[in-house]
């Protein structure tokens, strides 16, 4: 199979990586979104097979045993997330490059496995205060989960130096322009 390139977006939760990933998917860049598997429950309007493959914990564990994942992490206590090997094959079969929205460890894991053809972007919030505000304004998590995500962010920020690019998502329009420029450069030059 002729395989495409991999573009990874990682960031503390609330930084805006999903917003930027969705923006990129709307541009004409032949990108396919890697739908991850997760053991967490669907949130809001999330759809199985589009936002995630929602698996129960037992099925997720079976897939780990079968070696079906390229990478997986217990991102939050009790919630597993992972990239299925079959997902990479599905996207490459369509002739597209793969776009990932995954946690920091998972992102670096993908880069370690495909060092030559991965571009890993770390999306950084302008400050922890702003990160907290975005998480609260998004209104998708309860207070416990917001704290869980904020607590994790300091450790995640330390990994930014291991990424190919660090994008500060302050002004959203500027961040969109910058992300498009970076990705086009990686894909076409
Ligand atoms: P992540 O995927 O990193 O958890 P999201 O893309 O869901 O983050 O963004 C978190 C929240 O912040 C969303 O409500 C989103 O609309 C908002 N947001 C994203 N980028 C910006 C920005 N540059 N300025 C203000 N709000 C933003
Ligand atoms: P959420 O629950 O907000 O959708 O995602 C929580 C975190 O899990 C985010 O940081 C997201 O990027 C990460 N994540 C989503 N899919 C994967 C995956 O396949 N592997 C890993 N390692 N992390 C993932």
C-alpha cells in the first residue's frame, strides 16, 4: 500500500486543537481524520465512527491484547483512548494523509514509530488561566473533569519541546493561518 504522511496535533485539553484540526479538514489538503477508539461515553452530539469508536472497557482491553492499536493511553483515570492500526490503513487506502487529535504521549509515540513522515504540532494556550476559561466556557465537562484536565496540563506543557512545531493559539484567526502555512509546508515542500 502507498502510504501518506502523518500530522499529529497534541495539546492540553481546552487549548483549541479540535478547533484547528476541524479547520484544516475543511481546507483542500487531502487529509483524513484518524478516528480514535475510546472507552469513555459519548459527549453531546458525538457520533460513533465519526468522532470516536466508542468501545466498552472490556472490548477495549480485548483489542489491546490482540495488538490492534498503534498506540493507546489511559489518558484520564479509567478512560482509555487509542489509535487502531485498521484506522491508519483505512485512511491510507483512500490516498489521504492522516490527521491526529491525540494526547501528548500518544502523539510522540506516533512520531517515534513513523519518524520520517510525521509532523507533530503542539498547540499551546496563551496561559493556564485562559485554558481554564476555555474549558469552562466550552461547558462539556463537570467541575471534577475540568480539574482533572487542568492538573494534567502542566506536565503536558513540558513535552512541547519534543514536537516539530509549537503553535500558540491566542488569536484564533492568526492560529488558523499559521497552522495552514505549517501543514502546507510539510506536505508540499
Ligand atoms: P481541545 O480540542 O484542545 O480540547 P477545543 O478545540 O475544544 O480544544 O477548544 C476549547 C474551547 O476553546 C472551545 O470552546 C473553542 O471554541 C474555544 N477556542 C478555541 N480556540 C480559541 C481561541 N483562539 N480563542 C478563544 N477560544 C478558543
Ligand atoms: P476528549 O475526552 O476531550 O475527547 O479527549 C481527551 C484526550 O484524549 C485529548 O487530549 C485527546 O487528544 C486524547 N485522545 C483522543 N484520541 C486519542 C488516541 O487515540 N490516543 C491517545 N493517546 N490520546 C487520544
